[in-house]
C-alpha cells in the first residue's frame, strides 16, 4: 500500500527521562500507526510541548479513526479494530500497547481521542 501523505512537525525541542531507544520506539510506533491507518492524501501531525514538569507529545492523523466503542481497547495488546486490514497493513496489534507500557514505565501515560472516518490523536505525557 502506498499513501500520499503530508508531513508536519510542531513544537519545541524537549528533554524527557528515558533512554534513547525507548523514546525512539515510542515515537516510531505512534507515527507508524498514524501512517498505516491514514487515507490517501491524509495528514500526520507531530506536536511536542512542555507543560510544567512534563512533556506532551501528540501524534494526530486524518485517517480511518477508531469507532467510539473500541477507543478504550485501542491500546490493548493484539487488539485490531479492522481485522480485515490486517493482511494488507501487516503488524501484530502491539504498537499502541508498547507506547502505553513505555509511557507508564517512564512515569507518564497515554490518552486516545478518535472519531471514525475522521482521524485519531494519541497524546503521550512524559516526565522531563
């Protein structure tokens, strides 16, 4: 599958607690999902900001979204909203679970906002 995407990065440089490999894996999984579940001509936005003693990382897309009834399960291991896309997009359903557990390990957390057929925003809060 080949998508035509627009790329945008917002925010400032921030330092967070954690190892380089943990942060890289967290960001990689967020951006990979945003691209994988986007639509042709869609947009992925990465926004980084500082809030008091925390760093807020938001990855938003204009993709297929998550139906409201599944939003709470979206970060569960092996969960796939659209199993029919599994063969086409690949993956194991572990990406957001890895993000959640990594953020929690680093003293932070994850929240998900999504609307079906409009897109998804994953917010990760990390300690500075």
